[in-house]
């Protein structure tokens, strides 16, 4: 069970209106100016926006795959280790992160798409 960085990036690109911002060690992802994720290729990890309850549940259930990243604006961000997650679960978490930042109308227009193979 593992997801490559390239596969993760294809999943991100399947989402509507995603903006990429490149920093020295990571890439961040936003929708209409609101951030929902990060990718650190060197560590093969991603950071995803989640609800506080989802953050707590993920970390409690599988601390070898998920870590608390930070809490901000009422949301709990999680670090996801790509080596410990399958594509379907990651696609759902990524979509949820995107939904937490995207305007409601955009979410309604773009239901969850299964990950690119």
C-alpha cells in the first residue's frame, strides 16, 4: 500500500481550479486563493486540511500514517505518509481537503473523481 508522489500530483490536478505555489522544499495547493494542501517530495509526505474531528480520528487510528501538522482557523491539518496509504483513501482525503476550501457552488459542480491510474 503506497502512493507515489507523481500519482498524488495527478490526483491534485484532477480537482477543479487548483493553484500550485512552489516553495524551496514543498508545493502548496489552493482553490480560489484558499489553501487546502501541501506536498513535500523529499519526505514523501503531504499535508491536508481536515476537520478537527477527522484529524483526531486519523491520527488516533493510524499514527504510523498520519500525524498532526497544525490547527488553524478551526481546521486540523494532517501529515500523510504516502508509503502507508492507498490511492482510494488518499483521493477521498484530498477531495475532503479541497471541499473545505472550495466555494460550495464549485464543490456541487465537481463531485469526487476516482484517482488517476
